[in-house]
C-alpha cells in the first residue's frame, strides 16, 4: 500500500479504473473477432492478418484513456480522420463498426458509469470517421 499524504486525493485514470491494459486488449480482441467475419468491414483491413490493426487500436485506446503513450511513441499523432480517409466510411460501415464494438463492450461487464463513458466516446469516434454518404 502506498502512503498518500494527508489531504490529497489519488485520482485514477479511466484506464486504471477499467482494469488497464488487459481490459483494453480484451475489448479490442473481441471487436476484431467480429470484424474478421464482417463482409463490409473486413475489406477495409488490407493486411492478411488483423493482428497489426488490433495492436494499433489497443494502443490508441489505452493511450487515449490515460495509459502508456506507446501509440504516439510508435506512430506519432493519431490523426484518426486522416488515417481513415483512404477508406469509404459510410453509415453502413459506421453501424457495423458499432455493432461489433457493442458486443465487445458488453462482454467486458464494466460498471454502468464506466461503460457509459466508454460507449459515449466510441459512438462519438465512430460518427467522426464517417466520410461518405449514401
């Protein structure tokens, strides 16, 4: 147990509150299990193996929520819209992405408030990636 000086509050990051790296790796692994079988989303991942994409998303989410900065150390600024620009991300892709992410989030069994925060961000992020209408 760490001694905390009297009168201070030790704040945990969201990353720590949800269980750290293990939780984010479980989330992303489950998500990519769905993507691997999805006829709309799978073609958006040109690599034969989804492993590198899974690693990138896990590192990004860990960093975003207060974990290690490994993503930026390896890849620089996230620039999410720019990185997704080569792909047609329409409403159908948005919905498919959220469908698989919903399954993954539900399987984590997070406390309601933490789940709400995570889902709020994921729905915002999904909407911000849409770059085609039709």
